C-alpha cells in the first residue's frame, strides 16, 4: 500500500456534520451491545431467536439506508468483500449438505456477520463511541467476575432466578474448578472474551498516541489482566499476552523493532525469574490456581490440554483420510463419538476445517482471514507516521490488528470461528479496515456516512 499524501486524504479527517441522531454510530453501538450481551442476555435470559434476528436486522437496515441517503453506494465493493462473499457462500453450501436445521445458529452467524462487513463502511468517528463502550463494558465484565469471586453465594442468589437450571448447574461445577466467570455465567470464555476486547481497545489508544487518561488506561489494563486470572480461562490469557507482543512488533520498524524484541525478552526472563524465586508463595494464591496447575502439569509431563491432543490427532487422521473434500461440515463430533468421555469439537479451528472441509474448503475459508489481517497491517503502516490523519484511524487499525492477531492464535486451541461473540467482533474489526479502504477508493468524494 502506498504512503498516503495529505492532498489526497484530507477527507480522512472530515467530521460527521449531520445534526440529530447519527444513525451509523447508533447501528455500530447496537452491534457492539449485542456482542457483549449475547452470551447471557439473549442466550440464557431472553432465549428468543426472533428477537436476536430482529436486533441484527435493525443494525443492517440502518447501515443500508444510511448509505443510500448519503449517496454512498453499498456496491462499493472491495476485494475483502469479494473474498468473504465467496467464502461464506461456500460455507453455506457445505452447511446445506449437512442439514440447515441442525446448523441454523451457524447460518445466522455467518450471514449477519457478512452483511455487517458489507454495510458497515463508515467514517472512523462513528466507531469512536463503540470503542468507548467496548472498554467500559469490559470493565463491567471484570467487576462481575471479581464480585463472583469474593461474594460467590450472593452472586448466585442474584443470577440463578434468571437462568435455566442446566446453566445453574454448570456455573456451580465451574466454581468448584476455580472458574469465576461473572457475566460469562456457564462459559468462562464469554467472560474472558470481552475483557480481551477491552484490553485491545485500551492498548490501541495508548499505542496510537491518545494521551488523554493515560494513567487511567494503564489501570484498566492491569484490572482486566487480573480479572482474566479470576475468570480462569488460561488460553485467552496466554494468547492475549502473546497477541500484545506480536502486535507491538508488527507496529514497530527498524531499530524500534529490535528494541521491542529486547524489551519483551527481558520482561519474559524477569517473569520467569520471579516465578522461580517466589514459586512457593505463588502456589498459595487462589487467583493463580489455574496458572499454577498448568505449570505443574507441564513440569510433570501431564496433558494440560484437557484431552485436546487426542482430538487434534484424530482430526489430522481424518484429514489425511479425506484430504480433498473432508468428512463434511459439522461431522467431526458424529464421527468421533465416544472418543472421549463427552463428545467434543476439535478445539482447533484449523484442524476442524481441514478434517471437515478438506484442503479445498480450508483454503477458500482461510484466504479472506489472512488477507484481511495483512491488509490491516499494511493500512496502518501507510499512515502511522502521518500527522494529518485523525488519531482515531490509528486507534481503530491498531485495535483491529490486535484482535485479529488474538483471533488467529485463539483458533489454535478454541473455536472462535464458530462462536458468535468472538466472530462478530472479528467482523467488526474487519469493518474498520474495510471502511479505510473504501475511503481510499472514493478519495475524490466527500465522505460523511
């Protein structure tokens, strides 16, 4: 991507001058609200698919009609759009071969995720409020986990009347295993995910040069990291930390990159040293129980993946047996029934796609994911040294890089590609870079959507 010149890109900083309600901003806010409440409000309390669909229809309708009103054609089609349209179309065909009824949630997720990506091409100012909501919603999730940890019985008495008995039982099982998910309720990953998103936005604001509330942002990051330990989702904490390092290295160049490598290597060595010296003390801290358990397991040669290695091996074997077209979408659970005490998906998106869709399906699905990631990095590097482009674009692109990095890594041990909360935030981040690219395409036109 070529460096951006001031003469061509003055419109990047155009403020939205429309009076009254900013409908594009509202649509993005509703979408983010849905992401942060889907796991408990919609899934466990409301339990009404029609309401969920209605909410997302409102989002896509607002974005569509706002584009028409502002003479901003939704047919401004990017290569990222085209790749995802083809990819989702192939996914829907694969799902249809396995049965629409059995996969209605996935169809809903992929269709609305694609529609959002296609329609959410708007000025970065309209994303700004959503970034604020992401950060403070993450704090709410953090505080709920802290409350769950210190006032467990009280929290249960407040929450249990509103959720199904099966979810109540699962929450109790998780507490006995030292998982305190707060608003994540029966799924610690749905508590940890929003916290990672909050960390991403806060780090992006620090990295992009937003100097306001710097100390407050650092406090927020520390709070969210501590609360990730309380939630107990180790993989999110590990991949989130690695994502921070990778993002920092991607953003740096030349000597700065070397210095960052030395910096993070030093931090890593210091942490290892502290862990070694204070190991007995760390073992006594309940908040670190899951981390300590993992370290002890690795040291003793135990399988700390909770049986995932067996699933990985079987998925690879199935891929080798059916390398071209795979065994069929969603068929891994059926084929491996009885392999473990309970039937599980692979918990590795890449192996699951290979085993179920074969090499052809895997390539078609993975290309837009990788392309979007590379594109985002290129867009950021094209503007990082400019002073005439709004810092909000830099914040948005850095957040997009961070979350996409996390998403790609998290796919190695979990199922974010099949989870509406994680996948919708992924499409939200892609929409940021897509909006940037559309501005580049339409650089000669006034942009106010």
